[in-house]
């Protein structure tokens, strides 16, 4: 570990991982109209750009600097090789030269050399030796030397802190608590003195930062945050005063503050601190590692890879870089590669607990239970009371939605480290995703008691408070939860629709969910986003984590996504629930999305057509390994929409080419833990690469008649100009002929169908049957506009076909349940078709809606 490392448990800032892991556990529905506006994360894709040696800003030295001063400044600014060069001609205190040389060598990964240059018993030399011993994996030797050192230097701040830090890492919590407790014991009582004197207590920013880090660990290990609500700000004040008042050049205080913020799941504040640290030292390994951890929270693999590369540019053998890469590989669902790298770390550091934990997690992801159990036993021998390995396995199983298995691991971690909030947070969020809200409440309450300042925990507790006030309507297979005041119409339609599709969806996949599916309808985007990720920023309309389907209310208003076809969204999301149940939550993300879009029984969305055409013609389709991450971590604004379209296409291709039974057999293999790349040859007799090549050929045939090639585009433009001119001149019959030619040229284009619908409805033409045909096409591909089904309904009504009129009036409500006109239309045609239950429902609903509209106006006036 680097010198500034103080994150002992969790060693990888694991509490902050929960939001990202649960995002991966979700399957989203994003309408075409909003897909290109989707912003996956609150961190821009390139919020961190690594600097090459040529990019490093030049150092400016004061005139009075000698060569030794320059070398010290160079090493402290991340120019480690330059510092070694400068030391060749530097003169001065031999101990200072040795310390600078050791610092530079250590950061370059040359640990044995770094230790060899430290040969005196001077206190700073001894402390540096102890740090390097720990870096070399000799933690017990480091602790022995620290205890000897403290006998000679009982007031040493860094020695007490390092004793606590290393003891905690090796599972000796009694020694760790004692070492950290020293900082609050009399006579020094740094906490009490700081509250009274603030920055006047220290002349050294390093001392103030060390005390702040020690107090944080003392507070965490002893449950002090729940006892003193001022402690959070007080400890943070140590870091802020260090770099803001005592010594503005002391960048390690920014790193300490970043880790502190991230331990409370405040990644945004951590990023700001890291920015300041990296301005001073662009090659600080700890800052780069934290950047990688934050990037992985949002599945930003490019940035995480850049951080790994940046660390290795200075230290090619960095264990921290290896551990970061292993985590990166696990999150990409590449457990075999992750396991191989973890074993290589253990070859070099046989007792490296984090590598053991990650290796156990890689085996758990592959459902190798015996190997996982053996590795956990190895971890127990290294740390008999440790919780880290169990927590790591729990995290990875949670990401796979293996709820019972994950919960069992979390409980072991909690039992072993009851002071550690991360397993409590993880288990609590797991319960929210599995629908066990009472257990979620008690678990998150316990986490909040330990850490009242954790952002995600606080958000979820507020969410549970909100859910407790929701109305509920239960049917044979579903429980619908909704805000009874803001969305009173939800129970009138949702359960009936859901029960109507239940036998169809479950029959298609030969699977019924083991429990009732819970539908949670949130009145605002912020509340929905907290439900799905722990933070209010996600932009979509529906998400499924298995038993729970969360969605935002389908209505216009502030902080909503507007009206949308909620019935289609529910069918999509319930398909996720069923395919997750069919595979014990082991289905690849692209496959569950593709099958869910296919199960909507709707045409290919026309908003996808130009994008698919472009991707096929430019050979830019995602391969099957890239496809999942195009959902989770899109690199371009349109990638996520393309991922939906392509996943739908791949599933359609497999269905059409190999039969639906092949799809069911693939799901069965996935349920048994077979990896994606092995399922294809077993069921389809093709490797994944061969299947993708076949699919690509099929895709080229699909686009051949779409009309987006250059020649067709030219004909389209010419005919469109002619067709519009004929409409302008009121030559409707001739215009119809032209626009029919345009439809033949480009059948999946909204404009010609709109023109034809309008022409058939023109008084001079008035061909209701032809108009209905065009309006139905438009209605099938537009999920946000209820004008099409309302117009169809009225045309059927006028023709005396009240049954079809009722069907399409109801479809209008499936798009916008708050459209009073649609309800009045449905009431009218239901009465004419003698549908007494539908009439009774509309007679009950319309007064509620009229009152709701009045209330909405009043609420808007107040705001």
C-alpha cells in the first residue's frame, strides 16, 4: 500500500459500491423518445484524464532551493525518477537524502531498494522502514517494530496511527482500537483540544491530518458517530484546516478528505478533493486508485483502466493497481480473468487478504461453491475474525441478484464486524431489491445508527418512509403500490392489465415467479431514481430487479417523464421478472433486455431504424461481450438505445433461426451456472463469435429494404417534395399515390404514414378504413402520444364499431391515464357497447380525475 493509505476495512472503499452494484442488478426500459437524452452517470465520461510525462506541468523552484530541496519537491510532486537523478548531485543531510531516495524508490515499486537505503536509527528513518515492511507484506514485522518504536517514542502521532492501521488490516481489532483510542485518551485528548483550539493546535498539517484519520477509525470501530452528531464535521475539519489554513501545499490532506467523503458515499465531494491532490502530485498512487474506485461505481471502465495504467507507469508491479484491475474485471463479469490475476497477486503476496477476497468472489461469480468455501477458509486462517472476504463475496453475489446466497455472506460479515456499516448497507439495499422492506428498514436503521452521514443509506431510509405511506392494491399475482394522493388512478387499471398478461408472459417462458411481483409507482423521477440506484439522477421510466418493478408515474408534470405507454413498460419489466426467475437471476443483461423488448409484441421502434442501419453499414454493431456494457456504461449518447435495438434483434434472430425452444434451453443452461460463452456451443452448436457473425449477415439482409441508401434517399427527397406540393395544391388523390410510393421506398418512417393518415381523413377523401390502417401503424410505434388511439376510437365509434372503439379508447388511457378526454371517450363507447363494468369504472374514475385536475392546479399555484 502507498504511504497515504488508511482505508483498512473496507480496503476498497466498498460501502460506496452499493449504488453501482445495484444499478447493474436492474433491467431498464427507456422509451425511444428519451433514450438519446439518457445520461448514465453524474460523472462525465472523461472526468479524469491521465497525464503523460510530457503533459506534467513544469515545476517552478524558488531561487533559494538547492539540489536537495529540488529533489524533495520533485518526489513530493510525483516526479520520482527525476528526484533520483537530482539526488546524484545533491549534498546535505545524509538522512534527508536517504528518506527522499527511499520515497522515490518506493513509489516506483522498488521496495527492496527503498528499504536498503534506510540504514540508521533516526526516528523518521525507522517509520519509513516500518511502512515499507508493511508494503512488502510483512505486516507482523511492521507491528513488532512499531511497538518497539513506541516504547522509545510514546508520543509519536504517526506511530500510533500506523499501529492502529496495520493492526486493523490484519484483524487485530483490540490493538487497533487501543492505538486509535490513544488519540482521544487523556492527557493528549486531541478531539477535545481540537474542538477548543482548531488549527492553533498544530503547526504541522501532516500531524493534523494523521489525527483526523485516526479519529475517524476510532469513531468507526467504536460506534461513536451515532453518539455525537458533531463528530462528522469535526473530523472533516482536521483535513480542511490542514490544507486550507495550516499548509496550503499539503496535498495528502486532500487525499485523506477524499477517502473520508467516499466512506460516506459522497463521491462528488471526493472527486473535488482528488482534483486538488492531483494538481499537486499527478502521480500519487492513492489518488489514482481512488479515482479508479469511483469510476467503477458507475461502471466507467475506461477511466478505471486509465487509473490502473497511470499507477503502473510509475510502479509496474503495483499490488494496488492489480487489485483495482481485478475489481474492474469482476464488474465486467470476467471472473476467470479476474481470478487469474488474483492468483498472480497471491503468488507474490501469499497472505494478501484483499486478493484472497477477490479470488473468492471470482469463484462465487462462477458458482464454484466448493472453491469459494475453500478460499474463505484460507481467508479465515489469515484473519480468523475478518469480515472482508465474506463482504466481497456478498457484493459480487448481490450484483448477480443471488439474493439468499448474498444475504448469508452479508450476515457473516455483519456478525464479525458489527461496527462496519458497509455490510449493513449492502444487506439493507439487498432487502429493498428483493421486496423485504421490513428487513430493509431494520437493517438500514442499524447502518444509519452507525453512520448517520451516509448519503445512500439516508436516501433509502427516506424512500422506505415514502413507501410506507403508499396505497396498495393486491391481486392474484401482483401488489401495486402507489401514491394515493398524487396518483389515485393507478389501482383502477394496473392490476387488471397485469393479470391479463400474466399467463401470456409466464407461458412464453414456462416460468412463474415464486412470489407476487411488487409494482412500485413513484410520483417523481427523483423518488424513482433513489429506488433504483440510491441517488436521484437516473433518467428512465421503469426498472426491474426481479421481484420489484419500479416505475415513475405516467403523467405530465414537474419532475416526471411525461405520459408514456405504461402497459407496454409493465409488460417489458414483468418479462424481466420472469426471465430472471427462469435463470435464477443469471441471465446476461443484453438477453433479458432483448427478450423483454421482443415480448412487448410491438414492431421495431422506428427511432432505432436509422441508428441500426448506420451501425450495420459501418460495422459498428456491439459484439455480445460489449452489448451488456452498452446498457450499463454507454460511451456515446446513442449507445444505450442501440443496445436495446440490437439486443432485440439478436433475440429475434435466435428465435427465428433456432426456434423458441432453443431460447428456453439457453435459459435453463444459464440457470445452472453455465457462462454465456459456453451456452452458445451447447445449445446452438456455434461459438459466440460464430453466432455473432451469422447474426451480422442476417442484420445486413434486414436493412436492405429500409431505404436509407444514397439512391433511395435521393428518390425519397424528390417524392417528398412532390407529395408536399400536391397537398399544398389540394390534389389529395395524387398526393396519396406519391406518399404510398414513399412508404414502399421507406416503410419504417413516421412521416409518410402521418401524411397518408391525414390525407385519408381529408373531407375530399374520407376513407376511414384506410385512415385507421395508417393510424394503427403510428400507434404501434409511438408510446408517448395518445392522440392516435383516440382518433382510431372515434373513427370506429362513428362507424358503429363500438367494441373496437372501446379497445382503442382504453389504449389511450394506457398511454395517458390522466387524459380526461380519453376517459370521457371510453365512458361513451363502453356504454354503447354495453360493457357495464367498464362504464361503472369510468363513472367512478372521472369524478376522481376531475378533482385531481383541480388539485393539481392548486398545487401548481402554490409552487
